């Protein structure tokens, strides 16, 4: 495998190759960036005092990163969208879709070791107030990242909640939660939703966001499914219950952030020779847009120099796989030769090519 890579490395020429410290492209954070659909649940949150009624129902709020605002129907700006309470019979929206919010990622989200995505709601840090929602994921079966309306022919799988064995499957049934208030206005939630510090697999629970692992995906029968990557996420409430002060338990979404190691396109938790080989073995090929696992980490549908630079610029990041793997160990030597070649080109009067500021 390595011999092949070296050969291809020679074919493509060294011009434009970027060794890490010399010209690293910025490896920015990634967020949901493809709209899917919004099928509101029951009692979507209303802007306090609004007349006429203004709801937190602009699903665009879930796209992009922190701080990005959208306007609601009366002009109020917000970062969040309210999903409403659990229902299987939405009274608003187009009514022919599973209730919930679907968003996509134009570059596939790989299932690397540990959590792969962070869902940020609006659970406050100052006091205990959470609105647990459940998470489903789907691949793009055309290969690669999310495409407009691509969710329509995909199967969604549930991220198995930590208390799955104590509830009814939230895809098929409401899970009522009784919430009572104490004299100091703090809230009690009924079991098995009573401990907000231990509700893995739900979102809008933890201040700052809730991470989840694609490896926790299960099918309708409760069996684990093996997904190497996903392109779509669906979010909805687990309950149609209400708080003592009247408003519905309706989870909110601010943004979804990819938890990833840029350049680790084989998702083994380390940026090294196996990632480089993925780029080289697909070199100059067109691939489905967003298919970073096919050697295209910048997701533009073509495997080329920008992808190579993306891998090299994060070279050696992460935790190396155990030495028992059958991968030879030329990573360090490769980087050394890379660097020396570039330096030699510079000495001979070549300027370093300009590389994109961001990818
Ligand atoms: Ca994972
Ligand atoms: Ca909330
Ligand atoms: Ca890797
Ligand atoms: Ca590319």
C-alpha cells in the first residue's frame, strides 16, 4: 500500500504540497449547513408577550454556528428553534412527514472514536431547566454529504438514549414526564428523566450542549446498526408534558457542531499514513460531494491538492493506532521528505503556492 502511495506521490509532483508547519490551511469548525425539513410538534414555544403570536418556528436557526440569528414572523431575532412537544399527529406544517427537525451536513460526519456531534440547545447553566429531545441519524445513500431533499429516501436510526430500557421507544410513543416545582422554584423531573447530569443520548439537557456517538445508533427493533458516517440528523421531543407554569416541554436547538479531527478521513482517531493513502488512492478522481471517507476531506467532489494539504496540515494529530496494525511506519520519514522537498523547491526560487485560508 505504501509503495503504491509513494508512486502516486511522485506522479502528482511536489508543487503545491504543503508540509504542516510551513503553510497550514485553517481547519475550521463545522456545523449543520443543509436544510432538511421542519415539522413542528405540539405547542411550539411562543415569544413572551407577542401579539399577534410569534413562535420560535424558524428552522434556519439550527443551521450555522453559535451567535447566528434569524428573524421570526414579527421580526424578533433569535438563535434557537423550538421543536414543540412529542406528537405523532402534527396539526401544523405539511403533516405528511415524521414530526421533527431534520438538518444535514454537506460533508459527511464520520463515526470516529467517541462522540461525533454536539447538539447545542438552550439549557441554562444558572438553574436546572431541561427539555430532553431524542436524536435520529441517517446516511446519504448516494454517498457523501447531505443534498437537498436527500433525506426523503433515507432510513433514520435512533441514537439509543441512556435510559432506553426504562422508556417506551420515543419514535413510537410519548414518554410523559411529570415536572413539579419546589418552594424555591427549582424543578423536579420524574424518573427516568430526573437526573440531568446523566441523560446520555438526549439533547437540550446539558448547558453548552450534548454530545452523541454515531455508534449508539439502533434500528426500530433496538438492534445496533453499524454506520461509518451520517449526513442527516432528526431531532424531536421525547414528551408532550408541560411545566408547572404552563409552557410545553419543547426542546430547542441552537446549533449542531461536528466533533472531528480534521484530516482523519478514515476515522481511526489519528491523522497519518492511512488517511494520506485514502487521498492518494483516489487521486484526481471525482467522488460524491462531501465524501471525505473517499479521500475528499474538503468535500468539493474532487480529490486533489486541497485534500492532500488538509491531511498534511493536521499530520500526526490524534492518538496513533496500536502498533500491531499492519501499517508500516513511514509517517515520520514521509513528512521529513515532504518538508525537505518543499524547502529545496524554495531554495531553488519557487515561492510556496498560495493555499486557501479556509476550507
Ligand atoms: Ca463515534
Ligand atoms: Ca430549552
Ligand atoms: Ca486516520
Ligand atoms: Ca476535494
